[in-house]
């Protein structure tokens, strides 16, 4: 009944409990359709843009601009896509790394004065974009569709989150404008239009409590972000005098710290994150961070062999 009336959800309470302002639990439970598997309509959207992450997500795309396709003629693939929402939650760090590896080499800088003709955006523009044929379809869950002039569709999703990558779908099998209009008209924008009977619900499983030993937290900096101690390195040359380098990874033969010591021997300085003064980024083996730095096209990236010559 709550779903049919387009209501947000229901409250379930213990009849013997008392109402306490600003208190959760204690006999009062809020149940929304998005809390129950099988009640929400999922949307299959195409990633067309990306935004660089910060902090623990630095050096990779952490948020994505998703779009839907203009409905193509029968038996033809779509050629134009309209932005619908920006999403940055729902996935684990591992899933984000895996997605980053899959898309890293395809990102291109988005130029506001010369945007790609096949990706139409509203006022919300991405920092990077990806050609639709090189992208992936993701299944997105949200609470409802709301009006917005920030996206080309003139609407967006409320509380969107990525459920999974649709490995079973090609880029051209994403949602279309016609499908979006059907959803908007079917439930007045609400994405909870399905019904589920009690006997269809999964039996709740009792959670087993795990006893986790308390570990004293030590506040500090992770090893890969610590500046190297180069105080004992003897300077033998001035070839890199006043030149700043960032060493991302080592090689099979030389570790990252050994490469940094080689730079210090030649009078250079070393930073852990590249900045505007960084001459170049030196890499040995490739990882997700290296691939994202290359894809950003912000820095000159050279192989460690150049330093070892």
C-alpha cells in the first residue's frame, strides 16, 4: 500500500515503546523499499565521464558520470548519449580498483569549449570522458527520479549507488530515453513499483558474533606515503640539481627506495606525490596508480631504465 501511494516507506514499532525525539531503534524501525531486495527498479547506465578522487582515492577516478542512450532505429546501435547522474558510492575499494584497471587507458581530458559530440551534458561536466564503445554498463539503484537542470535528461537520480558492473551487457545495451520516460510515468518518478509477498522473502539468518581481539591503533603514515630517508646518501653528481622527481614503483632488480637514492646521489629531490614542480614521474612496474597517472596526461612518465643508464 505504501508503494502504491508513492510513500517513502513505513514505520514499524513496538506498541509498548515510547517515542523519543532524535532517537533511533528502541522499538521504532523505519523500512524503505530500497532496504528490501527485489522491490526497486534498477537502471543499466553507461559510464561516460569521470572525476579524480582525493585522499585514499587519489590518482584514480572515484566518481562517475553516467548516461543513457538516445533510442536508436531498430537493429542499430545508439550513437548519442545524455547525462543522467553522478555516482560515487556502492562499490568497495577493490571493485573501484578493478574498474579503474578496465577503463584506465581509455580516459581523455574533457574540454568544456570542445566537448565530444556524442556525449551531451547539462551544467554538470566531467573532468575526463570515455568513448561509449570503450566503456561499461553499470547497474545503478536509487530512491527516485527527480527533476534537475544539471543533466541533459533534465532529471537525475536521488541517492544513486552502483550495484554491480553488468559484465553480461555490451555498451550499446544500456538504458534509453524511452525506457527512462516509461519509468517516470509508471510510478511518478519513484523507483519502487514492485510488490513482494511475505512468503517470497528470504529467511533471515541469525548473525554469528565474532570475537575480535582489540588492537591498539597506531596513528602514523603508511609506508608507501612516507618520504624516504636520504640523509645518509652521498652526493656524487649535480646532474639533477634542483630537479624534482616522483618515483612511483621499482623494478624487479631495483626497489623504489634504491631508485630514490640514485636520484639523491645526483643532487635531485624526491616527492611521494607529483605536483606542479615535478619534472617527471619514474615508474618500474605498472599498477593501478601508475595507469591512472598516465591516463591523466598531467605529467611526463618515464621508465626506470632511463634513470639507470
